[in-house]
């Protein structure tokens, strides 16, 4: 029986793209961008369901059932100043549990069970956009397009009297906060603000075009600035290691039955699941694995022991690697296992 959660709806929210200095400089030539702190959290879309209950969903439209205990509190905070609860409105933001590292927080939010009171009271939701359900479900020829810029949509959030979010200073605990931003006019401005955000314990920045209309999917207009993004001032983590196992695709997803990554023992002794393979690599490695099926003992060890390079966003306080990525083998075909 499938354990895959059903989608409550089919949103396509705007997602930030990777750092591209050329594209960012081209946009800066037209005017300043807004730089917002990137909190280390979970994307959340907040709306009413058909029964009129406030629901929290992922960017894929799947309910985050661990947050059900917030429904009443968040509903009062979001809609207390409105005479009629808008059934077609969507609030877009990031949720996190204050005081917990990303790995632990992410694990709690992913569970089906509601959060315990000790964690529920520390939940924060940063609201950074608002729109109509139609804006999030993608273009529709029969629908009049929303022409509200990001700058104006921020005013709609302000009307709800949410507490301003001042992320570079300590703030009192509160459920809903409104995203604050700083204007940046060049790469030097971005670098200085990024370093301040990192020093304050945040993941990095999101650069946003204040004139941008609602967009769907991972498209330009928002840019991520975080460790390993490609900016010279934001280096990520890199390490060499040895392949000790395989990471197989989820049985219920498109890459089922394929090698999607490798279990790698790094030179410091820690182990990570390094993924991020292209479809061509998945096909090649999986084909090579099965091509030796009749050679005794080879199937299980065809890539085991090979030297490789792993990169990631950063090493966390507990020693793990955030978003480990397999960068390729470091040995020669004629000397497998020996780092070149």
C-alpha cells in the first residue's frame, strides 16, 4: 500500500534560482534589488481548505500535518482584522522551530504526528508573499492575470498588522512575522549583507526584484545567496572520500530502480549519502551495475572503494553535511581506489 500523501491542491509557487552574477548585475543596472534574510526553514503555503479550515501545505500542495495544532492561532493572527475570511487567498512563507538545528527541526516538521507543545510554542512563520489561489496554480487563459508587484503585495501583508521581522537583531517570540528587506545596489552591498546574515546565524540571503509580478516555478527574479551557491564570497564545503555503498531511487518515484547517488565515507570518517546525479549518470551507473550481474561478487562492488569528491552547502554543528552532492570520481580507471 502506498504511503504517499495526497495533494490538497497543485501550487506552482515562485522559487528562487541559483546565484548568477551576470544576471544579477544586469538586473542591478536597472535599479536596486531587495535583499531578504534566508531563514533555515521549510517553505509553507497557508490557505483555507474546502471545509473552511486553515491548512499548511508544502510547495507541492501536500499538507504539513505536524502543524495542525497551529490552525486556530494562525487563523486568528492572519484574519482577525478582516471582516470576511478570504477563501481564495494564499499566504506564502517559511516555517521553522526556533532553537533547533535544521536536521532536527526538519525531521519534526516532516512527521505526520502534530508537534508537541514544547515545539509548537517555538514555531515561527515568516510571511514573504501573498496572492490568490489562481496565482499559485499557474497561468489560466480564462483568468485575468494578477498585476500586483511584489512591492505592492508586501503592503497587503502589512495591512494584517503582522510583527515586523528584524532578523539581524534578537526579537521576542511570535508566531507570524513579516519579512523585512534591505536595498542592495551592487555586488559589494550583497557581500556585506550576506556576511552579516551568516554571522547572525542565518542561511544566507534571497535577492528579489521589487517590481516582479507573480511567477510560477523556479524562474529568474529571485536569487539564492548561500554557502556553495557559486558566489566567490560564499564558498561551500568540499571533501574527498571513498564509495562504500549505493543510494537507490525511491520505489514510488520516477527514479525507482536507479542508482541516484553513493554512500561515501569521507576522509574524516563520517559518512554521507551524496546524490545530485544527472539522468545520464543515473542511467550509466545503473546500467554498469546490472551489466555485471552474472559476474560473481562484482555487482555489489563495481563502484565500491572508488575515490570521489563530495561537495555540500556546509558542515553543520553536529558534523553532518547539508545537501551533500556527488561531484565525481577522483581516481583513474586504471587505478581505481587510488585518489589521483
